[in-house]
C-alpha cells in the first residue's frame, strides 16, 4: 500500500513538472498602490494569486519584466504618485 502511495505521488510530481515545463512563461508585472499609505509595490500577475487585502489600485499596464516595472515604479515615486 505504501509503495502505491509513493508511486502515485511521484507520478503526480512528474505530471505537474511536465505541465509547467510546457506552459509558456508570461511576465505580467504591474505596479500597484496600496490605499491609505500610498506605498507602491510590484506584483507579478502571472501568479495565480492576487494581493491581499484588496485595497489597492493598479497603477500600470502589464510590463514585460521586473526591471521594467522597477523603473516605472521609480518614475512614479519621483512624480509623487508613490511614497516609497
């Protein structure tokens, strides 16, 4: 019984790895601004989760890389849209 459980777990890991290896990588970074404190953060919208709590505003469109999002975030900070 234990051998079957280990075999099923291994098959599941291999199947999941195969799925993620064939899925194209999509970089979908956006700068979000938290309400109340005006802090900005870079969020990867390619992840299946969303920021919590939901009191934020999306400040940018999808950006291709983290570096691009970082430069846009810095520009927003310099223009006074973000406090940090």
